C-alpha cells in the first residue's frame, strides 16, 4: 500500500514528520507499506539522512509550495497548485497513492477530500470525527465535529453508521454503543433535529443504538460513538480542548484532548469519501505522525471505507 | 420585600434551608426583608427553634405535600395542589410574596414560572441561564441553558438583552460583553440560526455585542454574556458539570460548577417573567440558600426585571 504524507504540514514539520516516519518503520517491519513524501526537497532531505529510514520504503515527491495554516482553503488549493497538499490529492485522485495525510491546514484537507476524491456512493455528506478519551480508558468517537453545521436526520443516521464502522474496525471497539447527543435521556426529548433523528437510529439495524446521551456522558462509558450535528460537535470539541488552557487559580485542568489524541491515535479521518484522508493536529510530533501512518495502514488493511460503503448501501435499501 | 422559600426543595432540605436563612440574617440586618417559608411544619419547626432566626422576620406557611425531584413537573403541579412549590407560586401570583425560590424539582419551578406568573410584555420566551465562573475570577452568564431547544434569531436577541441586564445589575459586570456562541469568529460562520442571529445582535443598541465566541471561549474572559439556543447551552452546561465526576486516572478534574455556582451565586433566575423566580441546585447547602435569598433581594432592589422589560420595549420599537 502506498501512503502519502504532507511533509510540510504541522507546527513541527518536517523534522517531526521525518522522526515519525523513522519511528513507524522502527516499530513496524512491513514489506507492504511504502510512503510518498510530498514537500520541499531542500527542507526534507537533510532530515531524511539524519534518521534511520529503511532503504526503498520511501519516495520523495518534491513540491515547491506550502499552504500555510491560516490561508483560505479553497483559494490556497486553487492558487498553490504545486503545494504539498494539492499534489498529494492529485496523487490520491490518480491512484498513485492509496491514502493521504497531513497535519497542515485543516480546511484545505477537507476541501481536498470533498472535491478531489469522490464521496462514497449513497453518502449524503462526508463527516469528520474526533476521538474522545473515555473515563475508563476506552476510546470514544464524536461526530460530526464541524463540517456539517446544519444537519438532516438522515445525515445523523449516516454519521452513526460511519462512526460505528470506524469504531469497530479502527478503534477496536466491539459492537460499539451508539448514542445520540441530546438534552435528556428519553425518546422525544431535544430539539426538532434530535426528535426526528431518534426514530431513524432506533430502527437502524446495522448499528447498536443505545438511545440519547447527554453532555455529562461525553467522557463517560455510556456510548462509544456519539452522534450530533457539526455545530454541537464543534462546540463540545473546542470546549473540551480549551480545558487545557485554564492553568491558574482554583480550576484544575484536564489535559487530554490535544495531547493524548494526537499522540495515541494520530489524526481524524474524513469518513464518507472513497479513500482514506487523515487530518492531524497542528501540534503533531513524532509519535502523532507515526500513529497517523499506522492509522492509514489499518484503514487500508481493514478496508474500513469499503465497510462504510456496504453499511450505507444496506441501510439505503 | 416578601421573599418565598420552598423549604422542602433540595437534597439537604429543610435543615440546610433553615441554616441558610439563619446565615442570611446573621450577615444582613435588613428591616425590609421578610421571608415566607413553604413546607411541612413538623419538618421545619424543630430546626427553626435550633437556629438563631430573628423574631418577626419569618412567616411559616404550612403545606402538606412535596413534589419529589423526579416527578413529572406538570402532572405533579396539577395533582399536588398543596405542595410547597404549588402554594409558593399561588402566593407569588397573588402578590403575597414578591419573589419565590426553590432548590427542588427544576421542571416544576419552570412550569410554575411560565404558567403561574406572566411573561414580561414583549418577551417571546422566558429563559434560564447559568453562571459560568471565568478563568480570571470573573462571572460569566450562559443562556439559554435548556428551556428553549429550538430558537429563532429574535429569541437569541432577547436572551442577549435579558442576560446583559442581569449581568450588569445582579452580577455587577459593567457594560457586559455579549458573545454569540458559534463555531468560528467571523460573521457568517455557523449554522443557519447563528448566521441569522449575528446581524440582529450586531444591530442591537442596548447590548455590547463583541461577536462570536467559540467552545474554547466559554471559560475565558472573552465574553461576559454568552448566548445560544437551549439545546447547545444544555450540552455545554452538562458537559462542564460532568467534569466534577471524572475523579480517576490521568484525567484531572475541574470542580467548579456545582460547587462554586451554588455556593457563591445561589441559583439561576428565570428571566423574562414578571417576578423573580430563582431555581437552586439540588445539592444546595446553607451558603447556597443564603446566597439565593441575597440574590432575590438584589433582584428586587435593583428592579432588574423592570429593566429587562424596559430594554425589551426599547428594542421592540
């Protein structure tokens, strides 16, 4: 399998990206993994010679431009045609690589995923999720976390399916419990969207729906896959992330999301598109990049996107 | 001013309620405050004799029924006509008391507030808010936190007004900064509701609108009054509250909401109704009850509800 990496994306690229690649190969002796590195050759090459990367495992695909973290995604992708992200998606669309990842401009990665490669047939809207570390050490998944601010019930139902397949295949959660994020436990609670979504999830036979979960259940063991519209998910995610930056006075700190997610789990996949696209956190270091490669390998090995497609097809019948 | 207290509401009532009353009078020697105590005389009287409550400051209004914490609000209010909450609202509606408070069944308090006394003229929907302790020691206000799951832009605009008036008059925040809870900073971001609400808040001359605030800004100093629909507010509040019950493993704890809010600030007022109704947290102890009385006094003294009415009238012109 050929996995593409944007070497210029992230606050500590390309050094930490190279270290992550070295780490991955030092821990995983796989004959079937080959990496394509997109980025400025002058910036990357010196690091490549400093770290111990096995012969013949990488191909450098030199690019001359970089999309900055704060550039306008669509504009940047359009204008910077020789940027590492634009070229990466070109390779992905052409089938030269099987998966693509970056810790760079999130918006550009999303736009690339939505428009360079096709959505899975039957998927109304692709989605992005976030790993939520659970109180008991488990691994939860929250989706959508921001690309679909206004949702229809049918979309939430598909997020539930896509999240379940990802949770089971990539996060290793057996028969994941799916919860609908809501303001009360009983069916009939909530806003119009959640009232209309509940029956769809309840009738959905390809997921293990356990009912509503509330704000207080986000970090509890109640549900493994937590479904909501992207507006709600984004507020939850940013609130939880912000708790790392409250270092003073009586308020104690929970330092989980930015650190543990990116280190332990790599990045967030775009679900509902035909090929694996993984978006890393800007603060990604060595371990995060290594985990992202591992995540891409597992996504390809388990054919998780094929399984998403099949599950969507089954519920669409 | 005559302030009514439900003596049967809350996990530690009536003992802690009586202690709170004693504490209030020991710290506030006001001639103009008289309390009406609603509840079971046999349960209350022994405590009243044990604690030092000044002569002539209280009137016991005996009731025979109690609405439990988990009873269905509408049903309970309808059937338990001699409950402390039902009688309290009866006194409030009749003008025998000027404000009413309880740490009991929240739903029953809301139903009572909505249907026993009138909404302020021009108010589309009353709202409830929650105090949010800020990182810098300040006092934020989040609203709506649960009674209006689906909102119209005009409602959010009124929440902004009501929240501002409360923040300024009761929380002592000068010219409070009002933020709209959203998924990005720029105007035009967010779901349809927030996109449509932004221009209304921007044009609103009786508030100090500072733009969008994100999930990460909830505990920061960015905005004093944070406005959203009740669905989003409820998720935020319950998520924040849940952080007190994550006591193990690597995740550290923030123990702010349930403890500091109820101790320091008393309860949450229902805004947009003609008379002060204050809802305390079920875990309220002595200090919380004392603070709730103080809150009611300040609401009456500052005529905050009259000011809400005037601000709503001004923007409705």
